C-alpha cells in the first residue's frame, strides 16, 4: 500500500493533443480517490500514466516514495480494472484471477489460497471453472475485481469499471467495491464520468476539465463549495441553475437583480459570502441548486421568482418543475466553447429574455404546466461566481 | 403458386452444377478399380474390383523403384516444414504489425500487401538465381525457404489481431505483470487459434500444390514433390504419350495407375479441406469483413 | 529506465524481415535489374522488352492468357456470385450439401486437376464423351485439346477447382448481412430477385473484388496446366503456350535470363496495374491503415 502522487504531470500525445495538463494531485495511503469529468477530459490518460501504459510527457508520478516514470507496468506494483473488464477469454475464471500471481511466480498453494479468498469475497465460488463468455456482465465485473485484489498491490486503478452494467447492478456494485476497498484499505484511483458514483464512492473527488484539475475535495465539500462555475455545473443532478444577476446596494445590505425580480441578500447570506461586498454594482453569475427552489405555496417566506411552468416531471418522492423566468441564463464557458466549436455565435447573441430553471418541489405541489407559478428561493446556499473568471465569490 | 417453378428452376441449376463439380471426382475415385481396357469399355461411373485397385497400386509403387512413395514423402516434408516456419514467423509478425509502435511499421505493412499481390510464379526466376548464388539449388532448403515466405499469412494474422483482439487485453496483461514476450505468449498467442488454422490451411495447400518452383530449383527426380512427380508419371503413360508406348508397357503405368497416383496425391489436401471448410469461412469472413 | 522506450512490437516482426527481403523484395528488384541489363550486366534500357516482344511466341502467349483470364474471371464473377445467391436462403441442409459438392474439387489443384481433366477430355474414357462428341465435335483426344479450345478448357479447369472455395466464402459473406435488413427490404415490397441484386450484391462487393484481384494475379501466371497438356499432346500444344512457360524456356533452354526477367516484369506490371485498378475502383483496402 502506498500513496500515489502526480507532480506537475502532463501528457501530450503524438498528434499534439494535450490530454493532461500540469496535473498536481496527491492520493493518500488507503484513500479512495475519484477522478471525474466530462468525456475526453483526460481521466483515462491520467490513470494510464500511473499504470505505465502511457508514457509520461512531463512531470513525475510517484507510487509510494518511488518515481515510476521509466518503469514498466510490471514493476509498478499496481492492479487495474478496465471498463471492458479485459478478461482473458481463453482462461477460466480461476485462471483469470490467478494470472497475475502466476506471472509473479508465486508458489502454487499460495496462489490457490489467494484465489479462493478473492472468490469468497466476491461471491465467485460457483463460477471458478467457467470461461468469461459464460458469465453475466456483473459476474465478469467481479472477476475483473478479483484479478485486481489477489495481487495485494500498492494501488488499484479502475477505469469506469461499472459503466457496462445496468442501473440496478451498478448501484449494488458501487456499494460492494466501496466496501471491499475500505476493508482491505488499498489506495484506489477510480475514474468515472458519472457524478453519482463520484459522490457516493470517493473519499475525495478530483474534478478535471480539458486536462486540467479544477478542484479536489470531499464530495460534500465539492457540492457545497464548488470553486468555479464548471464544478458547480458539473456536480449535482439536475444541474445547478445559473442566471445572470447584478449586485446592488439596497435595503439593509445587498440585493441581486435577476431579470425583473429582486432577491434581497440578508445578513446571513452576506456573512457566508463576504467577498460579495466588493461586487456591488457589478454583474455576477448566480447559482441556485434545484433543491433550493420550492413552490411558494408550500414554503414559508424567502424571496420569490415568478415564472411559467414548462414541464412537470413527477418522480414520486419529488417533482421536478421546469419553469421560465424573465431573466438571462448565464452563459457558461461550456456554452461559449460549444458555440465556437460549431462556429455559431447565435447561441450567445440570441439569448432569450427568458431563462429556464429547474426546481425540486415537494410532491404536494399543485403547479400545472403552462400556468404561472411563484417560486420561493432558499437564500442560505446561493452561489455567486465572478462573471468574467467564473471563480466562486467566497 | 407462382413460387414453385422458380424453386424448381433454382434446384435444377444447382443440380446441374453439382454434376459438373462432382462427376470428375467420382470418376477419379472409380477409375483405379478398373483395368485400362475396362476404362474404355465399361460405363465410366461403374465400380471395377478391389483386386484391380490393388494391382494398380502395385504397379504404381513399383514404378522407378518406389519413387512414388518418395514423392509423397517429399511433398509432406516440404509443405509441413515450410508451413511450420510460416506459422512461427507470420503470427508474431502479424501481432507486431497490429500492435507495434516502431518506425517503418506502415512501410512493412504496405510492402507485405504489395508482395502479397505479386504472384509467387513471377519471382521464381530471380529466386532461382538467388538460390544459385547461395549454393542451395538441389537442396530441400531451396524449396522450403521460398515456401516459408508467405505474406498472405502475415496479412491474415495482422487483420485478425487488429480486428479481433481488444488492445485492452494486452494492457491488462502488462498491468498484471507480463513482459512484452509474456504478453504475446500467454495472451495473444493462445487467442490466435482461428488464424493459425487459417494460415495453416492456405500455406499448406499453396505449398502442396506448387509446381513451378520445385520444377525449377530441383534437378533430381528423387527430390521431386508429388506435383512434379505426377508430370513425370504423365509422360510415362502411353495413352497420353504413344511415343512412350513401349516404355509404358515395361513400367506398367496406364490410365488406372495414373488416376490412382492423382487420387493419392490429393488425399492430404482433401483432408485439410474437409476439416477446414467451416473454420475457413468463419476466419475469413468473420475476421476481415468488418465494414 | 528502459521498458517503455524499446520500440514496442519490433522484435516480433524481426524474424519475418529476412524472408520478406530475401524472397519478396530482393527478387523483385533482381528481376527489374535483370530486365534492364544485358548478359554482361550493362544497362540495356528497354532492349530486353523489345527483344522478347519481337519473339514470334510472345504475342500469342499473351493473347492466350488474356483470353484465358477474361473467360475465367467472367465465369468466376457470374457463376460464383450467382450460385452463392441461389444457395443463400435455401434450407440449410440442402445448401450445405451443395456447398460441399462445389467445394471439394478445390482439393485437386495444380497438376492433379489437369490430370483429371485430361481424362475428362479424352473421348475414349470420359464420362462426358457424349458432350465431347456433340458439343466439341471431338472423337479424339487431340481434337478435344485443339489450340482454339485451350483457353476455355484451362478456364474451365481453374473454375472447377477454384469456384467452390469462393462460393463458400461468398455464402459466408452473405450470411453476415443482418437478417433485419433483408426483412425490411421484403416489407418494402422487394422481390427475392430484387433483394439479391439490389441488397445482397452490393453488400458483398468487397469480396467479389477480392476474388477478382487474387484470381487475376494467378490467372496471368498460368504455368502448370499448359505444361502438362504440352507433355500429353506430343507437341501439338507448344511448350511456350503461356508467358510464364516462355520465360521458363528462355531461361533454361536458352540461358537468356534477361529476356526471361523482362517477361516476368511484364507479368508483374500487368498484375500490379490490374490489382491497382481493382483496388482503387472498389476501395478494397480502404478501411485498413
Ligand atoms: N492515443 C491517443 N492519441 C491521441 N489523442 C488521444 C489518444 N488517447 C486519447 N486521446 C485524446 O486525449 C484526450 C483525453 O482522452 P481520455 O481518454 O484520457 O479521456 P477520458 O477523460 O478518459 O474520456 P472518457 O470519459 O470519454 O473515457 C481526448 O481529447 C482524446 O481524444
Ligand atoms: Mg476514459
């Protein structure tokens, strides 16, 4: 077991793609670190550099105290679980799990003991004689896990190990993997683009974007205090609502003008975001989590937004209500990039005067589609970001 | 129903071709059971007797001091050795070309494709001169070594590895502690069975049937493979070479003997064909048809 | 600090290199070199090509294989594809029996196939003597193998041995067409013939091209068949019937290696141009890297 450290690590592929850009990240001994980010952000590349499957263009990777840059995968003492599982089709489940041990030339009885142990932990005992193609997806996933844990390596590397499973199995395996990891306490780097996995599994979560690390924090911290618009928008589902707002002095302190509505920022809000004071008279991006919006008819007090209901999605325990308010949607950097990519700036120019928001309402709400609704905003956890830099205003 | 005539027509066409394909084979199987004269008088697709068959074998075997056995042995020796070398060379080469990262990889691939399209016969003369310069002419190596160069095998192995072996599997093996050689031997090689069968088939059949090269590089009829031997035998058969009339009498090689010689000569290939029909299609079409 | 920097995969290719060089690249270059030099090694421009072209046996030999190759390829494309389409969609048992019957003569390639057909063409013993007499008008072996018949006879022999393998391959290729596609076409109102021609045929185009390429290249190299017929015909059929035979005779009877090489280069050139045309016209290797 060991800590794993990225020290100013970059990866430039032969074709010039800069897949990982100056990554600094330290994973403590025994920690479960999740790397998360949108597709193509360099998660897999980062992981493969630790594994030794991809050359490191710049910087150093350490496993334990050892710099591993020049080492082959063989000599790095890591185990990896692949998205495709990469089970050897010509070997039985037992031989698949035993494979790394045989390569390491462990004594036969030791191999047998360890494989049996792994099979017991993973409930694979009935399948040891089968070939991978005779297994279900979930069983294959377990075999891949088994092959990793028998080695008792310094670190586990997992690249979207659950993405080929159906939703229900995924929930279960999520819990199983987490439990196994905390039982054996092996340092783990887990790559996913599923933020629910990231939130539920990680001791800490590292959010990446276009090869750059955005924020590393425990899941709740990430959710409560995203450092920038990107992290705020990426973590949480449905995503945080982002609106253009203008901060002005008014009443007892500050008010945020959102379209033609006005949100008074009380002293409590301001004490949590002292930086806001210097933004008086400036534009900011206002972020509101869907759960901080509620049907005003069911809420007690708080500032209000008026909107028209566009869509109502009843999920049983809650109702997701999409509604349009007279305000401008904040143009996030992703949207700007998208517009540049497709060479179409209408996305930016033709900003409708209406912004579409999502609220997570109580199931008792009576709102109906195409009717007007009064929405109450919970001020306690509003997020503010600099309109230019996208950084959180603390 | 409108469909009935169409069905009948279809069956009729297929059957007509079946006759065309099957009758010569049937004739060949039956001919050695009859005496030369009976071939002319009896119905062409009738069975003679086992006695005649053993007589024909007796004559054939006696021809030129058991040289027929020698030819079959030579053919087996040349084709099997060359195919063994071909397999040993082309499976790793296909693997290296599919997953390797080294300068010149694409050049090698293109050269292989080009050489594959050049028919072997076009190069027989320069190869003859090369072998002459290497002082290999008249040695069995002069047949085996050129036979062992089988670019089509490399291409098949390359296509197979590139399309059917997930690169993730090799990564997994490396992470599991395999060296590059172990990755190949323990993962890529055991998974190559379908393509090994395919390469074996094409290489063995091509080598067994090759006529031009051994005819050119071998001088002693004791070294001939069966294909060249058959042509020797043909020129000793009086029915096709009346000039050989008297000779034919003394060596007892007539049409039944010639037919038997032909029949035995195709047995190894026929066996390979029988066992490989299904694997052939699965390997070729399944592996390479990826659109 | 090694490992990752060793050019990955190169060691696996190394054993192949000497073979590729010695028996693939070097002979090609050697043939080119011989073709453009004279017996003493001096540069000869196109002299060898002109010289062999002027040989009275040159033009007939090329005419022979031109006719032979065209007939053979036409037979292959039309009949192989036709039979594969007819077989596809038959009950499996029936279809596999037919495929097996078509396929087995493939075992009789090379000299064996010629010997069998020498018998088949001999009106005295042939099971098809009725056809020989009434279609070819031949009552003697020598009449069956009259020079005018030979390109067709060789094409038939080559077809007899080679077609079955290709039928099996085409049939396999047809089986990779998703069943849904065929059903969709049927629902769209296509008749079986329309489905065969409009749907199946284009989808196996690649394989047809592949078959034509390989067959074209081997077709121009005809050697063993005329060689054996020459032996069996008492010189009625010349021993320089095909260009490869002519090259062989030049090299080993007249020791004219330069002339022989010039003919080999002619054949090589024809083969490569043919292959190139077929490849570019059909995009055969487009998906490869
Ligand atoms: N072998 C390669 N050569 C060139 N560019 C590559 C290569 N592999 C990946 N890339 C590029 O590097 C970037 C990062 O890729 P990577 O696979 O690490 O993303 P990822 O975060 O794992 O995405 P996903 O969630 O889709 O798996 C992408 O832009 C990708 O196109
Ligand atoms: Mg990835």
